[in-house]
């Protein structure tokens, strides 16, 4: 697919949305048919829903070729991590959009229309989407974002091992890269990345982060960070 063609891209996104919606709609119909005792019709809806899922998957593969895995056995661990991280990024992006933009706008419109039922539904979805985004962020941190912390630990252990063996230790400059480390959980703040989930744009120096910012991993306050010092 030519990803530079905005019309085709928009059409694929619309097609993916349509097929996905059809899948859930038919599953709902299948549930209704089952409740009303029509097992044959329920099966028809379920079978059709499964076909719509395959259609949606085909569209999504074109939208995100970076997620297509033809043979998992050919991927090394780093490549697997890249694919899984991308899945989490997309999940976080979608849920964040839902609770920050989509559902608040829907709830506001329902409030304006004095439709209390719809308003309550949208506001409930805001909370659920926020919760889902948090779960995905936690997964991303557990699976990938703590890698720099593990490198930090490995460096310190290597330095300690070298000291035990009497090997010469070369001192490293402190905080030359602008990195800061959490004293509680060990996560490293990198100004090149920022903390977009908390509204901290990439390129933001740690010193310029608002004082009410908290660690994205353990939630401790900014004051519990210190300049990162490479193992010496």
C-alpha cells in the first residue's frame, strides 16, 4: 500500500472501522437471537462476525505493515520487542484519545441535548478508557520502558564485579546527557523522550518539568529524582 496517499489511507481506516463495527454488531445480534431461542440465527450472526473480523484484520495489516509477522521464528528478541511495543503504543494512543477528546466531546453534546442516559454512558466510558490506557502504559513500562533501568543496574553490577576483581575503574562524568534517575524505582528520565503521557514534550529538560510532575512508574514526586550517574 502507498502510505503517502491520504485518500487511500483514509479509506482503509474507514473500511477497518466499518468491518470492526459490523463484527461487534453481529455479535450483539447473535446474543439477542440466542436469548430469544433461535440458535440457528445466532450461529449465522457469529459466523458472519468472524468473517468481518478477518476483513478488518486484512485492512489493519495494510494500515500497519510494521505489525505483520509472517514467521515469528525469524525474529530476534529485539525485533519482537519492537512489534509488541508498537502494539502498546497504538493501544495507548487510542484509549488516550477516547478519554481526553472523544468521550468528553460526546458527553458535552449529550449534556447540551439534556440526554442524561447518553451523558452517563459517555462519562462512564471516559473512566474506562482512562483505566485501559493506564493498564497499557503499565504493560509498556513492564515490557519495555524499564530497559534503561536494567542497563543501569547491569552497569553498576559490572562495576562492582570489576572492583572485587581489582580491575581498574575509569570514572565517568556525571549527568553529561541530562538524564535523571528516580531514587525510588530507578526509572530514568531522558529529555530526548520527555514524558508525553504526562504532557511533558520531548526535548524538555528535567529542570523545566513542573514541580507537581510525578514518576511515570512509581508515582513518586519530582524531588525524588537525582542526576543520573553512569557506573564508575
